[in-house]
């Protein structure tokens, strides 16, 4: 009788072990599928609204101003002292704290007639020290996006995304429907909705979702029309 009980107990333990292993494998498969799907994808970095008074840096009115987790301040501001006949308007500025003082370390070219600019910052996957700073400029309609690459304290302009969406005939920002992903050395930007692209004369042509791609290859931003 004792031997029968021991045999039953051993069998029960074996069955329980098999069930635990099966459950573990099931959860492991589920957990691994999501990271693979998101591999290389940029995600929006949480930034803080910044109210630091930076007028002492010869900066005029700002339409947006944020602080990054590393302490850098980004602003979309007027810097009248930098304006010329063909380079004027709102600019991206970057402010760092150096020797305890706020210092202007970067000023972009002007956005000309745009009177609003909104900052978004996209972060590369964990382990990467690269951020994509996106300025969404507009007036009565979207002016498209200006892109900057930030790595530590260095920031460079990499180009413009002119694709927009349309709402009741008006051009609006395509950023909410943009997917940004690292592929090898390249950064690819695609859109999950149909977008419109203006030509040199301001006429718009429509492209289906996924048929327009911007690729930054480390030296320049290129527009690719997908067949």
C-alpha cells in the first residue's frame, strides 16, 4: 500500500512539473514576441515643461520650452539678433548649464513665417544615447517637421519632413502617425496613414500609408517613394 502511495505521489509530481514547464514556456513565448515587434523603434521621451527665464541669453518670446532628463533645455524661440533677410523666425535653441550658468549652446536656422513650434523628443531603444528632436512648425497650416539628432551635448540638423496629413483640406501634422525605427545605421520614418507631399509649386500629391519613407543614413535625410 505504501509503495502504491509513493508511486502515485511521484506521478503527481511529474505531472505538476510538466504543467509548470509548459506554463513557463508559454509565458516566455508571449514575453519575447513584443520586444521583437518593437525592435529598433524610437519611443517618445518624457520631458518637463520648463519655465526658466532665458531672456538674459538674448532670447525673445518662446512658443515651447522643455527640459530633458539630462538637464538640457530645448526651446522654440525668437532670437532677433540672428535674423537676416533670408534667415529669420522661430528657432530651436539648446541651453546647457556650464560652470553653474545657463549657456546657449545651439541655435538653429529660422523657420521663417511659422508662428508656432512644438517640441517632441524621440528616444532610441534602451542602451542608446541618441535622441531625435522633432519641431512641428505651423502657421494657419502645418509647415512640416524639422529634425535634429542629439547625442549627449551634441546636436545637429538632419533635414525636413514635408509630408503632412489633410483635415477638411487643411494641412496638419503627420507626426502622430509616424513610426520611427532604427535599421542598422539608418533611421527610417514611415506613416500609418495616407499623407500628402507638396511639390515646389505648393501642389500636394497623395500617397497611401506606407508608400512614403524618409531615411537618414548618417549623413543626409532622403525621401523614398515605395512602389
